[in-house]
C-alpha cells in the first residue's frame, strides 16, 4: 500500500467521511480495490460522492498490517522511497562514493581537512571518498579515470611502465552524470581517461570532454600492436550509436576509431599490462 493511500485511509478512520475528490489519482486504484473488498463504500452527498467506512475493524487490521507506520522525516532518501513507493530507485541519493587508488603520495583536501590517499591504499588496498553535498574534495595531483576494477586494485602493476603520478578513480564502465559533475569542479586538475578501446570507451570520453575540455585520453604507443594481438571483433558489435564518434573533430578519438575499424576489433583496457 502506498504511503499516500494509507494516510488517506487513516484520515477516513478519524473523520468517518471523505469526499471522492480528496483521493489523489495515484491512490485511486488502491482505494477502489479496498472498496471492492467491502472495507469502505461510497454514497451520494449533494452533487458529489463521499467515502464512508463499511467495516471499521477490518480496515484497522488492514492498516496495521500494511505500509510504513513511522515518521519519514529522518529516513534516507532511498528508505523513504521504499516507504512511499515500494521502490528504492525512486529515491535520490545525495552522497557520492568515489573509489580511488594511488601509487605515490597524493593529497586530497576538503575544506580544512587533508588526507593522503596513498597512505590509505598501502594499509587498506583501496581508498574511498564519501562525497556529501557540502563537501569540496579537491586535489592538485593528476587524476586517471579507469573503466575497470582490475586497474584500480592492481594500479602499481598496470601503470609501472606508464609515467603517471596521481590518483586512479574507478568509474565502473560508464561515467555517471554525478561523477561527471563532480569532476567538473576539479578545475585545476589534469584528468586523463584510460577506457576500453571500443565504441563505449570512445563515446564515454567524448561525452565527458564536452564538460571537461582539458580531458585527455590515453593512447598507448603500441596501440596498433595491442589491437592486432589482443583485439576482439565482438567488442565492435556494441549497440552504442557511432554518430557521436563519427561527427567529432577530436583527433585522438578519430585516431583510435580508425584503428578499431581498420583491424575490425576492440581492445580491453587490461591489455595495458601486456605492453612489453
């Protein structure tokens, strides 16, 4: 039962009569179902119709056994969505969890607080920032965006032959709007994306670059050799629309795209460990 339906029925129990017009459209199907079960009924009143209680004890029992009974004031947005709509996905989470790694000392600051990500990584393996609306986490060190978790967990092994010194941020396959908005606030921070070299990876890069003009995409010196040796044709069978890629004037994206088409294959990001 929806929270709004339950609140309306509680009001009906208290008052005894409520006009049909007081029922919200979203609650009307549930109210009519309860009427069909004989808990409530309606009768004419002037030019309109009012609901009345037909079986008060049964209605009380129904309300005791359904819906959320407590206050929604202190619930999280996700829990509130379950209470109101039975669907956590309808709740907007105001926090953002960022998973990070580093291979050397990297300092992040949030107002007067400073933390060394690398110290956390050495002790725990992975660091994280729980970014709340009032937070202002920033760093001057470069940020590498990695699409796959393996590069985050084993950053030292993957990036030992790449001259990158900074934080590694895991974006889990697709850069969400919330992460993109957060990255936009890193005004003075160099950001490089290390994607899968396929249609999704290139599209991700181009969409993100619209809001972060200084974003760079990493192109291995031996990308051609990697595609020839480890490329997989199925990685070009994505349903991702190629229009964004084919209409861009970004030379890096077009360079990678031409190689993908030439060899008819896409390449997993994890191939970076295979560079001789």
